[in-house]
C-alpha cells in the first residue's frame, strides 16, 4: 500500500524546483557553450558538473561511477542546435 | 494563481513551461518537481525519459521492459504512434510562495519509453490537466498564468 506524501514533501518539492530553476538560469548559457548538445549532470549540493555526455543512459552510468545517486544531481540537455518540436 | 514562464533555451521560439509537483504511488515516496511544457495539443500529460530517469529515478532497464508495465495506452501524433505506460499520479500546482493551489489525485500520467530520439524532450502537461484552468500566455512579457 502506498502512503501519500506529506504537506512538508510538497513544500520541499517546490523549494527544489526553485533551486533547480535558479541553477539553470545562472549556468545554462555557459554550459551550452561548454557542452553543446549534451546532457549535463550537476551535483545539487555544490553545483559542480560531474558528467556530460550526449547519451542520457551513459550519463546515468557516469553519475553512478562518481558514487552519486541520480536524485543527488540535476540533469538537463544543452540544446545548441535549436529543436523544432512537433509533439 | 499559478505562474509559469516562456523558456527559449532549446527551441526556435520560446515555449510555455510550469513547475508541477508529481507523486507516482508505488514509485515515488515524495513529491518530485517536474518542469512541464504546456501543450494544448496533448491529450494526456506525459513524462519523457529525461524526467522519468533523471527525476523520478526509474531504472532505464525497467522503462525499456514493457512487460513490467501492465497498463498501456497508444497515442497518435505527428511522429506516428507510440505506446506509453500508464500510472496513477497526484499532481500539485503551486502558488508562487510554494503553497498548494490545486491538488489533483484522480488522474494518471503516461511514461514514454526511451527511444533513440526522445531522451531530450520535455515532459508535457496536456489537456487532462489544463482543463482545470484558465490559461493565459503573454509572449512579449514571457509570462504564463494558470488561473483557477
């Protein structure tokens, strides 16, 4: 049986969203130049880039090799080549 | 009032995004924040692999194994047809101070299996969620508002 998360969990989630949003707003332009068309994984605790790779599954592997869990990092794709979406 | 923004980082034109907390019973213990692209052309909200793997923390091998997912739904789009996994979900929409504006517990979310081309796509907030709001977008100011 699954237990619904608490209201504290909801507030933590929002705080996490704000922290991640602020992080990428600050670093996205620089990382876009440094890691074009790659996924970048940055540690949540200190913001250091721990891995970059065009392959998402490879990023998961590299994060683990650094001794981190996927939930300890932020991962985002640096799209240097503009995407035209038709979802 | 729930506020999003237009994000131009990855696209020719800016697209509307909003942060929503989601909980997938039996998969997540806590709410997880997802930066959804608002998509009025999407019937049901979905999580793409960047978020299912990177945020919800589902193992890539589990996502690739359709036998592990008893509920499936096939959807058609410009890129063809895709069969997604369907899972119960709770969605929380937040005011700007973080307090909860709306909690939706009666809907599902679709998990899109990874393919060679979809790993960098954003997760999409479809009409199953957008029908609860009045949606206002101001491209010039970069603001998106979901009003109850």
